[in-house]
């Protein structure tokens, strides 16, 4: 979706690690979000290197070879003919074996498996292998640690969502992203709806005033079931450690996934935040719980939230992962002159009850990589964390906390949280793991 603004490189230097960019400018007064990315988008210029002669082969390292890691690997190769997979890593041996003899027509070159790495320290080996770009696609609990290492080594980064499960992790990612900006490094987040061309065009039109001032947003992100559904924990092999089991089913654990609010629903919350001008709400209350809990897991399967902004506007969000339910996912954006809608059928703008524009499109899995690579090749810094996805993650953590506690949570309150869900430094399969009890609304306390 979002064509992110290259001028984000001039981020507010007054923001420190205890406060994210919580500026509350009115949506219609903000500059067009991502205008630079539109100018550089594949829609306008198929390949920047073809225009400016920059044909350097960009070497890519992939950390985490699960579904999204494997997908991002293919996406970045398809996005630019002069990219090459140089190194790969995972903690599970069966995943790295997929790439031991697979060259994908010469697009994968690991020097006879010398740059295929296994283990919890393998991320650093990929970073140190001579790559230009690192794709971070492990369970998100590791993202702050891995991003800090990649930026310290001077690498451009594509990191899958979510990139932080708690406020300490979020502050770490924001700090690393600011360091990347200062060093001329690009950082992109895999919130794929932001780079889906029909949604990019919709939001360009909204920002251009086609529905007037945005008044409120109603968003939903509902799936029919939990991803990678975990069996009853009684089926855990006796020889498998608790940590290995948790990492194999990380989507079911708060500590590793951030709950469904971060692991899954962040897409819907990010679209809601985009429509509200990427501001940080000042208040949130809501509810949630488990209709069909998984034995041994602690993630919820539903949330219903209401957000209030400093100028009095409201946004509401419904998310769930419950089999047999209506899988509604979309946005209704109410403006003073009309309404914009996005759902499975596409996107549209209505004024006076009549559709004046509509469009369709697919998810921007390849487009996001094309935008990132175009910036890198043209020497422009891309960063969608600062002022945008940082707020999407902060409000997601705010919403999760409001649901867990059943209390009204403010922006200042959530940003004061020191609760670190898990420390990934030195973590391995032998590290003891005992998940927290599942939250109980009205009983669980803020921390």
C-alpha cells in the first residue's frame, strides 16, 4: 500500500528512545505519504539500474526460511534480475536442506553450501558473509536483535512483520532504524498491503482530498483459523525441548509472536493507521479472549478495539481467528465528502451514494521489493519504520494491552511499559521455556 516518503530520512531528531514519533498532525495536513516511492515505483520505472547504469549484482542473505522467508527469497529475485541469494540461515535443519542443491537457475550461489548456516548464531554468519541486503524472516521475537546486528554491519534490511512484540523491542527497532537512516541504509517492513498498488492508489486519492477530511475508520481483519495450528501439547515428543516445541509453533505463543494482534491482525491495524494519517491514538479500550483456546498455548483468537485520537476522531477494529466464522477483512474510511472502501472485492470511492472510482489488485509481495531495490540502486534511503510502521506496532501493542486488561490504555501509559516478553540474546533449544498464563480480561494487569 503506502508509497513511503523518502523525506523520512529527515526524521525528528528530538525523539528519544522513551518516546516514539507521536505527532498528532491532522491527516489532511500531512504530506502525501510515500510520494517518493510512487515516483520510483515499478509502475513508473521497471528497473532503475537500467536507467542509470547501476547493474551491480546485489547479494542477498535470508535469515529464516519458513513460509515468509522462502516467499521473500523468491520475491526479491523476481523483483530485480541482478539480485542473487548469497547466504541463507535457519535454526531448523530441514529448512536449510531445501537450498543445499537448489540454485534456481544460478540465482542462488552459496559457494557449494559454504554459506548455508544452521543455528541460533547463523544470522550473524549471514550478515558477515559479504551480503548487501539481509532479509529477516524468523519469528518476530528475534527481530530487534537481528536488525540491530544488520544495521551495525552496514546492511540494507527487508524485515517481515511484525518487527516487535513489546515496547522495549519496539524502541530497539526504532533506534536501529534511525541509525540506519543516518548511515544511508534502507529498511523496509513486510506489511504487504502498504505496497499493493490498488490500495496505494486509493490512499493517494484519499490524501488528495477526494473524500474530504477523514473523520473515522472502521477496519477488520478476520481469518477462519489460526496459522500453523498447534496440536494439543500432550503430543509433544518426549525428546523435544519446550523451547523447540514453542519455536515450531511460535504463532501460538505470546512470547514469540506477540499474540494474534501482532502476528496476524497487524495487517488490518496498519491499514487502519494508514487511513488515519499514521498518527498514534491517545486512548484505546476493548475486549477479546479465546473462543477456541489451544491447550498449552497462550494466544487469544479475537480482539475488538476502539481507538481515540487527539483531535477527537475515532477508529474501531475487529480481528479474529475462529473456524467457521465470516472472514471479513477490510476498511470503511468515512470522509466529510464521501467514503472510501477496501475489501475482498477491491477498492472504491463513493460520493453522494454513487461509486465514482473503483479498482482491484493483488498483494504487493513483489512490488515492495521492487521499491526497496529501486531506492538502493538510486542511492536513496527508504525507511517505513519511522513515523509510520512504528505507530502501527505501538497501537497494536496498546490494543493487545487494552484487551488483556479490560482497561483504558493511553499512549503515554503504553510507551512507559517495560515488559519484555522474552530475551532472545543467547537463546537456544536448551533454554527453559514456560509460557505465561493466557491473559484474563479484567484480571491481567498492565506492566
